[in-house]
């Protein structure tokens, strides 16, 4: 079971960004800028520490969320999507006139049990 997935449209943009920038990382902090929007950075440009939780991997790109933010989202399944428009962040898709966003739904009872046993 996966806690985070990506739409086909967003995956195509992610592949373009990987070709241009190399190894990437998704991070959703819940902090300033775009708030809880997922942001993608070159892997070396993002400092991770013990407060970051690995939620999954999307097309070979790890998706992390700050632990404090995860407390709010831990009962949800996340789907990364893409939309037209400019976000207010430093995320790599911004120059393309696009921005990543999250669609969420509550975990099913089966998913909740699975993730609580990990």
C-alpha cells in the first residue's frame, strides 16, 4: 500500500524536471510560502533531518513531510497533481508556469491498519 501517489500528468512534469535537474526530492513542510503545497527541489538543495518523515517514492523521487505537518495528515492518502498557475515557492516547476498540489482523502480502515503496523 502506498501513502502517496502521483497523477500521470504530474509524473510527466516530474520526469521533465528529473531530465533537467538530476536527482530530486519532494518536501511538504506546511510552513511559509505555499503552505502545505508539495515542493520539488534538487536533492542536494534540501536539508533533511530527523523531523522529516519519508512517506513514499514517486518515480524514484522521495516524498518527505515535516513531522509536525505529518501529525495533521497521518490519516490521509495523498495524491500529487499538477495545475497551471504560479505558486509562491522555490519549487522547480514554477518556471514552467505550473505548480504541484495535493489531493487528499481519508485512509480506509485497511490502509490505516497497514500503516499503523509499520
